[in-house]
């Protein structure tokens, strides 16, 4: 901890230089020297101030489930770490290197939704609408900093255990903007809260965030389902204290996940990688070696749905070695009346939308 603090102090001058650049860019937008584009259809942005780990993907999925049966819906992401460029409509037959892991996850889980990737949202949205002229709403994934598009509803996420008010700018901290940028949000969702509301201090968090009068604050948490075999969704296992788990994760902020698994399984081993890590052949070999050396019965390899998307490039190896890789599904839930109020706010935005 002491060493980490020293490193943060040493990096502080670079954070201040970075912060000046970010502030100047925002000043340009705020004073119309740089202009964002506003589209004549509803656009909902979901993002955060920090670098990963706040739960953008599960909250996009929550919105997809809320809206997909009622309107023509599309999503647009940057396609982080994909090896392609420009606008691309995502199909379920693609791989993560082509589309990025999160967009491919959206498409495979919700094939009826138009999923796309584009570095420039302002250029990508017209392309997506051109393909789907009846499009009624677009969800922008991780677009809070992309001010080239002015969303009709701007949703900001912040992790309950790592509120943006307690962080600092890159590289000393994990913030991509000054905390004051939160004023651009219409909705603030405090994510990864304890599932038991008695374990959280709602009022203290709201007081710390200091929302503006026009901003609504909601509190969400994750509800985990039964893990499923990644090549047969009907083959599932129940988590229990006798289940021996080799956890493989390459996501930002694993504390919430590991704390849950420690309560419900016997986690014997954990292999952790950086967020969006591209698993190599060597690492798959190491995975098999660790799994073989566990030396216990009733064991599985457990990973997240996003990591399973990237592991799929090693499908042949996983089949040949008969490695039982299971994905742990999750869904967003809201505390108390927050779910109903959030759903109502989104529906009202769509119903009241005017060009």
C-alpha cells in the first residue's frame, strides 16, 4: 500500500498535465468551439469516468432487455482492441478480434438487436441508421467522453467501492476526466452495491456525489445465475461450497466477483489477466496444466461471459483437451424502487422524445 502511494505521488505531475489537456478539450466543447452532433432519434449513452470496471456491459444489457421487445433497437461500441477499423455491423459469426469482445457478446445474446462498432460515433450512427431506417433508439457503450455526439440521455456509472469522488486522474489514479465532468450526466448509477441494502449507506453516497437538481441517482447490484458450459448453454452447474473452481478472469475490478465466489464455492486457484486480455496458446496450455494439477474431484474452470468470448478462439484446443469451461452469467438488479423509477425515466424519455 505504501509503495503504491509513493508511485501515485511520483505520477502526480503527469496527471496534472493530462488534466489540463482534458479540461481544455471540455472547455472547447462547452464554449461551442468544438461541436457535438445531435441526431433526430433517441440516443442513450452509458459510460463512466474511470477506466473500466464500473459495469457498462451489464447495464447496456439491462437496457437491451428493457427495450428490445418494444422498439427497433441498436447498439454502438468502439470495439476496444479489435483488429479492424471503421464502421462495422457485428454478426454472431465474427470473433472478438474482428468486432471486440463486448459487441460480440451483445450480438450472440441478443441476435435480434442491431449491433455495430465504430471509433467515431458521429460517423457511425448515420451508417447504422442507413442500414436500419426504422431504427428507434441507439445505445452508446462507453461514450461519456466521446462528446462528438450529444446523447438525449447521458447515464454515468460509478462503482460503489470506488466512487469517482475518491479517485484521481490518470496515470496517478483511474479517472479519464476531472470528477466535475459528472455534471454532464442526466442519470448517475452507483453500481456493484452490496446485494443487501442494509450493508450500504445510501444517503452518505448521495451526499458525497452531490448530484445536481436535475440528476437522478440510482443504486444497482449484480445477481449471478447458474454457470453454463460455454458450448452448450443448457449444461449448467449449481454453485456450492463443494464445487472446486479454477477462476480465469481478464476484467477490470474483480473484487466484487471474487467476494461472491468465495461465499458460494471453493475457489482453489485464480488466474487473473489485464482487462480485455487476448489469451495466447501458451496461456491456454498453462490453464490446462493448472487445472490438471488441482488434484480434486468436482471441479470446473469458471470465467466471465466476456472472457468466454475471447477464449473462443481456442475452441479446438478446449474441445481436444476436454476442458470444462463454464461462464458465470449475471444481470443488473436495482435496490428498492430504483428499478421501477429508472425504467420509467427511460420509457418517458422515449415517449416524450421530439426532434
